[in-house]
C-alpha cells in the first residue's frame, strides 16, 4: 500500500509542472501584443527602455577568476 501511495504522489508531482505550464495560453497577464491596450504597450516600452539602459551600464571588463593564482 505504501508503494502505491508513493507512486501516485510521484506521478502527481511530475505532472503538476506540465499542467501549470499550459495554463497561461488563454490570455490573462501574458496577452499577445495585438491584444494589449495602449497603456500596456506604453508600460512595456518603458520597461524595455529601462532594461536596455541597465544593460548599457554593465562594464565590459573580462573577469579572470585565476588571475591571482599565478
């Protein structure tokens, strides 16, 4: 009986992530771009601009983790 319960619990745990991945297909928060309102498009453009500016602030310096070991 214990093995059956463990097997069922394993099946439930393994299928839960697959079930949750398919739940966002109906719209909701992650709507397709053609379904977005003007306010959502404006907000997404501002977020993209902030993301690009944050990427530009990252230095291009290469890091050598073994640099002090010589």
